[in-house]
């Protein structure tokens, strides 16, 4: 798959997890593509930890407003009836359990649902941001991530990078498959993209995988 197709496959599949009325936080990068693939009858409220519920799509090029940005500093728009507030109130919403789903990227994730997504030792990082709060405060955490990074595995037996949070990931969606993180079981592959085989997934994964007896083709619509 080409890079663009990989990202679209992942975003389309994650979009199917969002239900009408959900409050959703989308991490920077790939997760911001997800609203482009929502079904017409699914209306979600996108929350940004810098202080908004009701975030709209990215503006057209040349129509950016410097007063409207997401938590990563990218340009946004506001939907009708959007609400804005200070970041302290925004984090009270997150920590209070009022965000239904968070979709984040990952550097590494492991068999326990531990996530490392903020720091590579030896490289400059601006900080963890709100990821730690989102992981522990959100009802469901989905990782939208490419299965490997430059050929290196990202789904590990145990994360080797500094953790953002331990045991908080519920689902992993890659271009290859959909994996549920089940407490007491491990990583259960429930869907497989038709372009890949089980052997392809195993070769690209360090963690032990459990294959669901009800394994299905990866949904895209």
C-alpha cells in the first residue's frame, strides 16, 4: 500500500467505531483524518484539550484563522453551537470521564495495553501534552497507527520507550488488522485486511497475537 492509502484505510476503519452523539478527542496527525470518513447520519462532538467542544474540519487553504487552532497548533474551524472554554475546564471534562473515545497515535504499544507515544530518548520533545490525561480519563482508547515504522515493529511484547500510560489501550487499528486489547487475555486480532495474510501480520509484530475464531475481513464501510 502507498502511504496515502494506508492512512485512509486506518481512518475509515476507526470512523466506524464512532457513534452518533459521541464526544471524541482526536490526536494530531492521522486521527484528524477520521471526520472525513464519518457516515452522514453520525454526528460526533470533537473535543480539543486546549478548550473546545464542537471542533470542525480543517479550513480550506488560505482561509485559516490564527485564532482557531487545535491542541497541536493546527488550523481548525468551529461547527455551529461549538463551545469554547479555558484549558483547565477542558481537562476537567477529560478527567471527569466525559470524553467517550480518544483516538491517538503510537510509537509503541504492548501486550498489556501500555502506550508509549510521546518521547524517543535523545530527541527533543515539547512534552507529553494531554495524552496522559486522555488515556486515563477516556472511556475507550483507540490507537490509529501504521503497523510498523520504517520496517521496525511497533506492537511489542513490552514497550521499551518511556510510557505515556500503562494498561489503558482498548483497540489498535492498523492498515493490516484490527486488534482488541482484552484484559487477562492479550491482543486479539478480530479483523484482517484482505491484502494481508496472518503470516504478514505475525512477521510485522513482536507481541504474541491471539486470532479470534470469528476473524472477519477488515471493515471499511
